[in-house]
């Protein structure tokens, strides 16, 4: 059926605004709005009927009358009579309020810094139901959804009003028009800042550690701080970032973690800080690094701050498992060790697979399971008769203290096992973490 006949057929039965009519043919013709499509269809339909009417076609006159009340004002002009217009069957006037609705989002949007946004809509199901009913009745197959048109058109208006860009992939801001509750919901997407940290002293946990005695309420043991340690890598890095971005909450993600008594030196460990609901997104990252480093007063140091995204957080987890790490350990042995012992140790642990059950010291919070991790290389240097230093390059996720002690046979082979004497790690530093952020 030709478009014009279809249009007349629909409009005789159903009052539709320009947008809702045009939307039923949205896939036909490009570069025009549905409103322009609808208006064009109505105009052509009316011109066609007018022509037939002028040549004496009574049926055409009747059609014009029907259309006049169903959203086609210019049909009424031809007939020279007043008609009471019926509201649009599908949108009930919604599509004529787009400018007004877009403006409703402005006051809150102005409080945020952002460059891109994505528009969404929550509307009553009956809009879609009415549209579906119309499409089924008139076998319309070139339409798009009312939600699709609404979000695109409101997005265009917002872009014009704010000078910001719509972005479907990675928006800074999500703007939901909740038509059910008649409000606009604005959610800034999290901001991700990545970098590497060095932990220059022992005695600081990576994550904030809630006091096990009081569960964070504050007690004598924790000196009423609610924490086991006064500070943590997390607090020292995430708090200044949170303040700078004026967000609600900050989450710290590290590529693996070190024990409280282990330093992180060398190139440092990759991390990402995720700031929820940031008001500021354009940060001077160099300045921010300085602030963090000054505030951390030689405890922790960050380098190479840059912007990241959610994917990076996932990559960080994989990185901690897969990337090689290098440790420096100071080891004390029960009884003297010879140069020959140490040379054998180096040789033996070249590309050696270690079988390791969850260390006893973390069993209370981790499931007991067997890991197989590789030691790539061990380089040793004697310090005294019963002490030596080892540079250990291994796969991420290996428990190094247990590689040395053997953890009562739960890690095998181990340094203790190889030396035939109990060995113990008395100092440990991470000196290299592989992987890029
Ligand atoms: Zn409508
Ligand atoms: Zn406490």
C-alpha cells in the first residue's frame, strides 16, 4: 500500500501527533526527524484528499473531516470549520514537551563537571502497548520505539543547551528521565585514576584494616580509631583523590597486595582508584600526585597517574595473577650456610614449579587450596654466616614467605627443604611488579 493511503487509513481511526506518525516510518528516509516525517505525510495526505474533494469526491470530504479532528490541523483549515482536536493516541502530548523536559535536567546538571552524557527514560508500559497495538492493526514495519526517539531527541536538545556531547559508549553522566515519578535522575559515572605506588616503610597494610576487637566501633585496643593500623596505602592514596574529585566514595584496587611488613619498592605496584559520583572529572594529575606524596610524608609514593576505566580494574586482577614479580628477601637460617649450599639453591629454583597450600597464617580468611606457581629465578648473596639475601623472581600469587620457610610442609619444595635446615624470611620487599596500567 502506498504511504499516503496508509497514512489516511491510520489517521482516520487514530489521532497521532507528527512525531508519533513519523516514528512509524522512521526507517524510511534518513537525516530527518520523525516529526518532519509525520508532518510531510500529513501534508501529502491532505493535499491528495483536497484534490479529490475539489473534483467532487464526497468520500474525500468525509476523510478530511475525520483527519481534521485527528491531529491534522490543516485539514480543518480547508473545511473552514472549527474542530476539537483529540490528543495523540500514543504519546498523549509527551512528544510536544521535549524542550520543557530537557530543561528540567539543567539545574542539577550544572552542579557537575562532565563532557559527555547518555540519556535514558523510564516510562509507563502503556505507551509501548499503545504503539504495539497500532503497529499490529496497521501492519507497520518500519518504525522505531518511542523510547528510542525520546532519548535521541531529548539528547539533541540537551547537547544544544549544555554544549556537551551525547556518548553511548563511555558517558561521564547518565541522565534518566523518570516519567513515572516525574523526575530526572542524574548519575555521574565513576572516575578511574590509575598509577603505581611504592610503599617505603613497613607496618602499613594495603587496605584499611578494621579493628578485629570492636569491628570498627572503637575500643581500647585500637585506641578508639576502629582500625588495626592508623593508616593504609588505600587511605593515603584514595582520600586525596576523593577530595580532589569531590566524589561520594573512593575504592582502591591494587594489582595484588603485600603484607603489612613488606615494602613495595622499584617500579611500584599498579593500582586504580575508583571515585563514585565525582563532581569534578578534570584533575591536574601531576598536582594530585604531588598532593598525595606530600600528604603521605614518605610512607607511600605514587607515580604515573593517569585516567583509566572499568576495564582496567578487571585487567588489574588478572595482572596480579599473571605478571611476574621480583622480591628481595633477607633470610635467616638455623645453622651456618655455605656458598656451595647457596649455589645449589640458585640452581635448584631455576624455573621450578612450587606446590603451595594456603599458608596457615591466612587460613582463617582464605579457603585452603593447592596452588602451583613458578619460581623463575633466585639470586643469592651471603650476608653473614647464617644469613643471606635472595632476589626471587616468580609468578604473581606465590606466597614468598612460605617458599622460604616451607610452612611445615604445606609449600614444597622450599628453601628450608633444600637447605635441610629451617629458613625464615626476616625482611621482604617487592622490588618489581610486571604489567602495565
Ligand atoms: Zn504523539
Ligand atoms: Zn577496636
